[in-house]
C-alpha cells in the first residue's frame, strides 16, 4: 500500500500474488497506458519480455512481475524446454516485464500461455506470450501454464 501511495508501485518488482485482485491491477495498468500513450484502450494488447533486461520498447508504462511459476515445462536459456522424468512439475519462471502496447511483436517464435491465479486453474487471469522453439502445437499439447500460487 505504501508503494502505491508513494508512486513507486510500477517502479519496483511486483508479485501479482500479493495483490488482492490482480485482474483489477492489469486493467488499471491498461487504463494508465492508454492515458499516457494516447492509444485507444481497446487497441492495446498485453505483451511481455522474459528475463532481466528484456524491457519492452513500445511500452508507455510497464511493470516487472516476479515469482510466477510455470507448470508442465520449464524455462532454460530464456525459452521453454520439456521436463525430464525426474524434474519437478512446477518451476520458477524468469522475471516478466509486462506492459500493454499498441502492437505486439512478431509471434513467430512465441506461444500463448494462460496465466491462472492458482495451480488448480479455476480462475484465468490473462494470456502471455512465451518464447519457444519448434512446433507451437507441441507446446500447446503439453498443457503448460503459468500460475501465481502453487
């Protein structure tokens, strides 16, 4: 709460799971972006960069999201890799630089990943683009997802 009132919320790393209503935060971030960029609210799309230093160039407002967990796959070298037989099913995701932008980057090497508030997958929060190699359908069939809370 102190970070929000001091105007430092978007300047520090944020754990979405700490927010009472993360969906409301994403909508507020969208509205703030539309106001600062002058872009129409309905033309903004959610974009992200994975890892330190992966800031989004077209973003008027962005936030760094920490402590996301990836279920069913893992990140290695900034890309998705399949799990081995002895790997844990839930793994930490790298830092996510998140922003609403007028246009998204090329989706050729990206796959859409659902984000849920918990590993039970009862409440869908949003979809994020995740870097991958190979056939997109292979990754979709793994059923992988990002979650805020295990």
